[in-house]
């Protein structure tokens, strides 16, 4: 990951604490296979600078990930993704990834319902977003 852009997307006004957003995104990257055993996470300073957040917030997220067994601290190197057998780390199974994604979509679908959008209209919006993201990649 050292040469790649920071994969984290922070939304300060989402209502979810920033450290929690970072933790959740690391687990999503693990489940999706974008982070693998032994990969080095970006440094606290690098994430804080790129995301315009306090380094202590990133440090809190990394410490939580370490206490949960998702990463291990390697002296002089930083945080590495822990071996998969450590503390039941996410295996990346399709069912788990779908479940994580579904939990994220629930509030959006509730809002779509409040806005009076039909199932077809919701799918159109989702399709547009998917196509937009593909163009950006």
C-alpha cells in the first residue's frame, strides 16, 4: 500500500466518529481483498494529513484495530495486517461482504423511502453511482 493513494474516505458530518469510519473501512478493505496479510497500513501521519484529521484520531483507530487483532505493530515499520487466523479476522467471504454493504445501505434505503423514490428509481441512482465510480477508476 505504500505507493498507493490512501484508500480511506472520511465523512466528518456523517454522525459516525472518524476513528470508527477508519476502523470500518480497514475491515471492509480486508473483506474485499484490498488489504492482505502482511500489508503495511499507511502511517498515522500520512492518513491524518490526507484526510485532514487529527493524528490522535488515526492513532485511536489503529490502536483499536490492534486490540481487535486485525493488525500488529511492527517496531520501526508501523502497523501490518495480522495473519488471518488471529482473532477471527474477516475472511472476505462474499456473504460477509454483502452483509457489510447491506448494513451501509439500510439508512440510504430508508431515506429513499422517505423521499418517495420507487424501487426502480433507487436502482437507477445506484446504477449511476456505480458507473460514475468506474469512470473515476
